[in-house]
């Protein structure tokens, strides 16, 4: 049920973001509908992120989105230019991300490319593994007390498409030549995709080899044996590393296109001012 609702939300967000690009008296309402549907879609993902993956980083971000959604709606109704600009950039990100999330064959194709490169790297270093399914790696050695090895599934969230879509959306926050836009898109997409492949390599090897069994009596999962190593490698080290990579890429983007920094500063000023106002009301 939640999966169907998630697809409906993302589909609605995609359509409304596209319609937002059409000037007119209803433009602001399409923007509001787009943001609301997008956040609702992410909220539908919370059970999977928390209970299936044991992810902490993204659920916190999703919860933090709720007051930001309120501010966005308020400012769009007031025809605030920085928030309108932000919505246009978000629309680009949604147009890039949504097709992979909505259309399963397209999302599976992207997952297959990541699986392929991870496999090739393992072959290159002669790392032993087997495939339990087309997108699920399994260790060749058995888990103590089980009749199978450790398993790690590559899903859409493991492809880097979310970060790529968001940063490409940032590229469109300012008016630059298409040549510069293409250069920035390459600066964003190639490093994130390549690093993401090695992120999956690291998580698989760390989980299969049980490199980080820290606090395994506390960090547990009802259906994932040896979860502690997966948690520390995937949810802590790699999520933190991905955040630092995005900061580095954003810094390079600002150096390459200084106008981006000004646009982002204007957007941040709006949200910081309104968040402070919300806190003072409390």
C-alpha cells in the first residue's frame, strides 16, 4: 500500500513541478502541490528506511523537511522570488529523479549498471562473492548458525541518483550558459556515480567481512544478521562520507559559477529568517 502511495505522490510531484514552469496565476499552487506531494512521498519511505535498512540519516532529513515545507508554502503564496527560484531548481531535480523512482524498468536499469561495476571490481581484485539475485550479493562463506551467507541488496538509493538529481537542480538555480551548465552537470554526476560504486564495494566488503562489529548487542536488526557492521559502514561512515563529498562538489561548483553562491544565499536567508521566527513563536 505504501509503495503504491509513494509512486502516486512522486508522480503527482513530477507533474506539478513541470506545470510550475508555466507562468500564470496558478503557478504558485502547482509549486505548493509539487512540494507537498514530494514530501509526502518521502514520508511514505520512512518505514522502509527505518525498519528495513536501519537508516537514520534520511529519516531525520525527512522530518526536518516538515517545517521547511510550511515556510515554502507560505513564501510561494507571497510570490517570494528566491523560493520561486528554489522551486524551479527542485523541479529540475524532480524531473531527473522521479522517472527512476516511478518507472521500475528504468530504475532497475540504473541499479544494474551499479551492480555490473561492483561485480567487475570484485573480479579485478579477485574478491569471492556470489549473486543470490540479480541485484543481491551474497558472501561465499556462511553466517554462523545459518545455511546461507551475508546478503546485501543494491536498490535505487544505492545508485547515487538522489544526490545527482539534487545537485543538478542546484545548477539550475542561476542563469548561466548551457556550456557552463553541462560542465557543472558533468562535475556533479561523474564523481558521485564513481564514488558511489566504491561506496557499495566498501559496504559489501565491510558487511561480508564483519569489519565493524561494534556494539553489536545494541546495534541489531530483527532480520539482518551481523547488522552492526552494515550499520557502521553504510549508515555512518558512507553517509558521512557522502555528505562531505557533496560539500566538496558544491564548493567546486561555487568556484566554477560564483552566481550560484549568491542565489543559494538568497534562498537560505529566507528560510533562516522564517525558522528563527518559528522558534521565537514557541
